[in-house]
C-alpha cells in the first residue's frame, strides 16, 4: 500500500483553527477542520469515513467555500489506493 506523505499547510491549519473556535460553523466543517489539524506537521493519512465526507462536501453546492477548502486539503491527504 502506498503512503501519502502530504501535510496540512499553514494557511489551511489557520483556517481549521478558526473553524474549530467558531460557534457558528457546522459539525461537518468542524470534523474536516479537526482532521486537517491532526495532519499538520505529521504524515498521517485521512481515514475512509472522513475521506467520504470530504468527497461529498466537494460535490455539493450547499457548503461554504471555507468548508470546501478544508475538504480538499483532507482529501488530498487520503490513501491513494482508495
């Protein structure tokens, strides 16, 4: 199995931090933000459940741009073979 060694960028980590501190963001956005932050500075891979959620967010027109940025970051750090 190939290993994806991408890590969350500083800009996305900052967005993720703001998302987690906000009382008005959705649980979906907070889940993606937590995943993105957990991948900051380490070569962790996104789990399949979060990967599926991120894909759904990117395919849906109902999510905010910031949520889509988090989803794209999380998805880019997923297992390449899935």
